[in-house]
C-alpha cells in the first residue's frame, strides 16, 4: 500500500529473488519512460523501495505521481 509522507508517495515491494525484483524494475522503467515521469528508487537484493514526487512542482506529490503509482500497482498485480 502506498503511503504519503514528507511530500512523497512511498511503497516497498518484496520479491522471491533479485531477478524478480530487477524484472519488476525493468517493467516500471518502461512505463515511467512512456509517462516521462521517473521514480526515485532503490534496490537491495529482492526489495525495491519507491518514492514518487514531482520535481517540477516543488518536490511534492501531484496527479502524475498518483497515476504512476496506479501503473506500478498494475505491474505488480
């Protein structure tokens, strides 16, 4: 579940292994590129942490972030 904290939408995802985590990141990267809106994220082994916020809007959460969050939710299933 996404939480909004410190002007960021945040969520952590956990997968079976690094390969699944990396495949998820690749799918998110393609979707984000299409939307021209890119996540702030990190990956350690099977865990991916994502923060969404809009730089052009003063580093706050905007509708762009909410739309990307929905797309990411669709990717993870």
